[in-house]
C-alpha cells in the first residue's frame, strides 16, 4: 500500500487481481462535522428529534442494551424505545429510566411509529434473533443501523445480504467484516472491499479500527478522532446508539455515520483529561458526549 497524505486527503493504492486501484479518502475533521450539526430551535419539542427503536440485549447481555440506550439518549434523540426480553426489563428500567420498553417476545407490529431503528447489540444469534432481524429488514422502511450480532447473523446467512435495505448503516469491526465479506490479510485490502461492497449493496459501511473508515456510494472518509482507550467491550454499542440517535433526528445515513464516528472518538479523546487509556470505560466516554458536542460547535 502507498499512501500520499495531505491535511484533508489521502490516496490509497490497492493491488487488485488485474489492476491497481486508487481510492481517494478524505479526512473527517471537526469543520466537516460542525457544518452538519443542526441548531436546536427554542420552539422545538421531543417530537422534533425523532423516536428511536433499539433492539438490543439478551439474557446475560443487558450491558449492551444499557450502553447503546444511554449513548442514544445523550446524543439528543427525542424519544427512545428499547426492545428487551421481558425477564430483563428491570435492568433497563433501573439503569435508563428515560427509555420506554417493549418486550422482545412481542413483535413490534407498528414499526412506522419509529423514526429510525438500531438492531444487533447483544441480541445473540439464536433462531429467534434471526427471525426478528428478517422481520425488521422486511418491514421497516426508515433509516436503520445493523451492528454486532445482527452482522454475525448475516454472516451465517449470506443469502440475506441482498435484503438489507438501501442506505442502511452497518458497523463491523475487522473480524465481523471478514465474516461478512471474506478473509482479508491487510487493512488496505479490507478498505478496498469496504468501498466496493458499500457501492454494490448501496450501504453505509463503517469499518471500525485505529482510523475508522466511513464509506458510501464511492465517497470515503477516515476519522481523525479516537484513541486506544476505545479498544474495549462496549465501545461499539455506544457508537450504535449515537448513530441511531442521529438517524432518528433526520440526518442522512452517511451524514449520521460520519457525525457519530467523529463525536464518539472526540468524547474518548476528551475522556483522557481525567482517565488513562487503560482506565477509560465506555460509560466515561458517554458522559463526555456533551463536551464533545460543545467542542465541535465551539471550534
């Protein structure tokens, strides 16, 4: 791989089977993200900022639901409903009193109620989760995010990949990405495939890593925020909640993805003022989302 890097532009050369492919990647910075952020009008109300549905958590995995829910609420969504197993409801009602609940055992029949949907964090890969994912992909017609176990289910059932609705956001880490699209032996080859698959399937792909890639319809960005303190369980759940909140507020999926990745990383960078990379918890990062918004708007 050869990389020619300027302040805002990179060119990555990937050697394909027959030809060398040059991918132009922009750097995602605070000026770009600030230009996206919409001011919150004084006359606005909770309905102005959307109603998100998070399908997250399972028995023994409720931390994922709590983390995704808390980050979603901290990112400004107007209303949040969370689908969890009935047996686990007390955990969420205690940890996140601001959220409403719907029991996992009862399918949400009126999905049109919701502005955006995020599914996958900690749901498991059993048959009931597969059935639920299929149902959601078939019936939900608004912006959607797929993460974690939703991606693992798709990797085990690749015939479902063409059924993912256009402009859906998917957020794989490298191992999840390889389960979906085949084994890659270098970061540059994985980036090349991500750009191609995003265009082929009309998706927004967030390839998480040291410098997270966000790509859609041939346009690609590498994030400029974040640090190794995020290399811990729960970071992806928080990112999913953040992006789902932006989707619910009406941001285009590609814009929501860019904003979410940047703000998530910036909050982690600000957390280093009080924590080390070793001691940082994702709950610390979520508590610094407000500072990340203020810094982005202030610079």
